C-alpha cells in the first residue's frame, strides 16, 4: 500500500527514548536518554558508590526473564 503511513509515524505519537545499556568486556555503560533517566542513574550511582564505600554488594533476587518477568531486583548486603 504505497503512500500509506504507519500508525507509529503519526506526529501525535510520543516516542520515548530509553536508556542505552552497553556491555564492553568487563565494563557496563549506561547512557541516559532523558532527564528522568539522568536522575535515576544518579540515584543508582550513589547506591553503588555507598556499597563500595561500606564494603557491601548488590545481590540479584529471583530472576529477570525478558517477556515474562520484566523487573530485575537486587538486595544490598
């Protein structure tokens, strides 16, 4: 159907960018795409820094399964 525009091409649909997560060897890079993500990444950064400072660690709880369980949960020990 030539000339037909996709529903997603509509100027009225907001397309929110999401944080980019890159893994390069043993490095994990998180790149925020908007102000909310910048604030949340800063909060995460502070939690991780406090863990290092207090000799604590983040331990995964349960499991993260894309398409089934979309939340990754961690406990601070």
